C-alpha cells in the first residue's frame, strides 16, 4: 500500500508564492512606488495612479485567496472520484507532468494493484514560463521519473489502460502542440483507454481571481477541440470548484 504524505497547511499558497514571487514582488514594488508618488502629483495624476493600483492590489489579494481555497481548503487532491468515472480500474497507467508532480503518489494509492509510470515532458525550449522553471528548480525528480518529449512518448502503441494529465498540458502554449501531445497519449493508450485531463479554465471566474493571469489557462472549448483533433471522444466533464475543470476522454475502440 502506497503511503502519501499529508499536504501541509497552506502548501498551495506557499507554492504559488514560491513559483511567482518575482511577479508579486515587481507588482508590489510598482504599486508601492506609485502610492509614494501620490502627494507630488496633480489631482488627475493621483486619480490615474489610484485607478491603476486598485485592480493590481485586488488581483494580488484575490489570486492568493482563491489559490488557498482551491489548493488548500477544497479537497482538490482527493482523486477518488476517478474510480467512479472509469469503466474499470486500469492495469497500467501513466501520469504525465511538466516538471512538477504532486499526483503520482495519489494515483498509486488509488490503484495499488496497477503498474504505474511517470513521465516528465518539460522542455525548456518550449515551456518558457518563469513559474514552471521555478517549480522545477524546487522539486527533485522522483525515482522512476522518465523524461521525454511531449510529441515522442517512450512507449509502444497500446501500452496503457489510462493516462492522467493534471495541471500539465497548459504549459504547451500552442494548439498544435497540445494536439501532438494528445495524439501521443492516444497512441500509447489501448483501444477504449481513458485520459483524465484536469485544468483551470479561461473563464470569468478565473479572470476575477487572477486578472490578466487567467490568459495562462485555456477555454473549455479549446480543450475539447484539441482532444477531438487527436481522436478522443468526450465521455463526461465536470467542475472541481468554479476555477478547475475535469475532462474524461476516451480513445476509440
């Protein structure tokens, strides 16, 4: 039986700050300097500063509050719902991540009799976001973690019954890249195999929470189209909070 370490209090928020501290620091510094300049500006200038600072302060606070709710308060990492939506427990599964893996141990605990593989598709030439580089620098690869290209997974056809992409695929910023990844996943899945995709959505709620940062996510329609172009059919989809969406996809028989 795999033992999964309990998450620490506020672990999600702490990680958000670790991965994005440069962004928070630069925003906070700009807001602070602008406020210090207020007494020296004419009324129109003060109004402009306040109009610019207000949303910056709001989104700094709201992003951390929502991150706490999603990653620390809500049982996001209770993945037992996967057992309810798969038609059968997999004999072999693969978890695909981009240099930051918090779920392989959870999956191993859910499927104790199955053989699991973990693959890291991080490519610094493709995934250039500072946050993923910082996340990767703070986590060492786990034993058995395989590195591979997103468009050349190192397994033969029909090697797995199930695959998991949890907060990973959005690091591929172009539609054609995500389609290539999904095509590779479809190739290594057996006919009728399942893909579980979980991602934040580019929707109103994430805009209110993260401001312009919501552009780092993709719409539900974009995920459906990419999966369809790769040959998957959508079995079901549902939300895990207002901010996170799950897609249960299946390779054709």
